[in-house]
């Protein structure tokens, strides 16, 4: 397990206001910031700030705790991200919907087309842990209430995710709002996603 040095992280688009400490990041979002590409909504938004580090390591897991006590407007969100460029990225977060519920979800964008997989959580939820695991160009996103027991949200393939990648955190407010997001307990560990032990891969796809 490796405690991350946040001096290795860099912004792609700075937020309205932020504080980077030794093991804590606070972000105040700007209104009308988002990450989404085309699907269903027919718009392209590439304006959310992301704070990331780079690696060529093919097998790792990245953990972070998010807190979002101030989120209160539709689609306010903060979470984990792997932003490669404007058309290739993945993210996971809790997105505020209304006073009854929120969307715990993940978005995978390959080649400029986004999807969105969600489940409902109560509007009282104001923190969430995430773990992003990499096995070459395949990725798994998990979530946890306590940072101990993680549950899978999705497995995905990133078409441009096989070499050097950037990963970290993000926060944004797609509508006319702003809130403070807090990120702590960031760690980089050995890959917590075990190799598949069931059906063997097709011969032509066998990897070293």
C-alpha cells in the first residue's frame, strides 16, 4: 500500500476554488461544469476539473473517500475518474437528484460516446468510497460505505487505456449550482482485482 504524494497530481481545468493538503483535497465546483459525450442528450460537455497522476503500471488499485455534504442541486457530483482525453474517460460518483434520492453510478466513454449505469441511493447519503482497479486495458470500479467492504459497480474496457494513463478525482455541477467536495484516504495499492480463474481466454487474446 502506498500513500499518494499529491504533489504528483495535476489539474486539467482548475475548479472555482480548491485546497490541496498532505492527504486531503477540497474542491468548490463551478456552475455548468460536466463530463458527458453525445449519447441520448446529444450534447458534448468536457468542462469538469479533474485532478490526476500518471502511471504506466499495468496492475494497480486506487482508493478514495468522497464527502459531499453540500451537494443539493440536480447532478451535483464528485468521485473517482480516469480521464485520458475529452472522448475517452471513465468516472464514478453519487449524483444528486432531489430530496428523495440520488444516482450512484458510473460512466464509461470510449471514442466520444458515453453510457451511464446507475442505482438509486437515499438523498441522505453524503459520503462514498471508491476503488478503481486496472488489469492492463480492462478496469473495475467498486464502491464502499466504510472503506473496508467493496462491492462491484462495473467492469469495462478502455480502448485507449492500455498504456500510460491518468487517474484521480473530479467534481462538477452541471446545472446552475456550486458545492464543496472533500477527498481523503487516497491510496495506491497492488491490484485488488484478481485474475480471472474461470473459462480460459481465446487463444489469440492470451496475454503474458
